[in-house]
């Protein structure tokens, strides 16, 4: 990707053990990426979320955030909640939003360096906690995603979320 010079990168970490070696490789390419104007996103599900509230995350925030910021300070952060597609149809909660806000404050991450990644199917159940998070972490953004094999996002879902976000 750095040699190509025209594409941006997202690294989606699923295991904590992969952090340091991958970040070190990325840091070695930082001068070329920056020279090319290529944006790098570091993504991990750093908090338990819908259907996994009592399960540990594979990439804990206390490892991901300090390593990412120290080794690759040029990268932007994408923070999400670990979830399970199987189980009760839980929604994101105000507690989820408060814990994510606390992580940003504790690690000195400003909103212009962060996007919160949330699953559409859980966000549509109760968008207000995610909207509150965006207000509490100024300049942050929200990325709503669907998983491989999930049904396409319905027009009614898009309308519902758009109305909630602009209200």
C-alpha cells in the first residue's frame, strides 16, 4: 500500500498479540505513508457490547490505545464494542457510551482523531446513546457497519437512523 501511494489503510485488530509487531511494521512505513498523504486507521473492539457484556474483549483498550498512540501517533483510531450476532437483540446503552467516553478522556484521545464503530442492527434499536457519545466527544465520528453475511440495510433503517442523528 505505501508503494502504491493512492490508497488508505485500515488495520482491524482481533488479537492483542498482533498489536506490537503490526504497529512496528506500520511505523517503519510511516514516513512514506505521511509523504503520500495516506490515512491509516487502527481499529479494535475495545469494550464489551451487545450480547457480550460479561465477556472479556480480545484487544483491551488499556493495551490498544497506549501502543497505538506511542508507536503510530500519525494513525487515527476506530474504537468499537465487541458483540455477538447471536443472542438477545440488545442495544447500545448509555453505559456503553459513558465507558467509551471515559476511555477517550483517560487516554487523552481527542475527537478529531477518533471514529466510533457500531453495528447498524444494534444501533437502530436505540441510537440515542451513540448520539450522546458524539456530543460528549466533540469532533468524533460514527461509523455504522454491517457484518459479512448480514442482510442489507433496509431503507427504513437508514431513514430511522438519519432522522435520529439530525434531530
